[in-house]
């Protein structure tokens, strides 16, 4: 698992502009034993553009 701050810092250092970020309550890793939570997001989806 990667910390969100590590992911965002890698984007910034790579000059990638963050266009959109969505949180999902379900795991999006194509795992048949995926869980779903009501409180914390299990997955994030980022959309970026190379500057």
C-alpha cells in the first residue's frame, strides 16, 4: 500500500497536473474478495496531465 502523500508528491515531482481525484468505498484492484466500507475510501482514482 502507498501513502496518498507519496503518490501526490511523485505527481508533483514529475510535473503532472492533477485534474481530478475521486474516492471509492470499494477496492478497485480487481480482487474477488474485495471489501466495501462506509467510512474510509479503499481506492482513489487520479486523473492527471503531463505539464
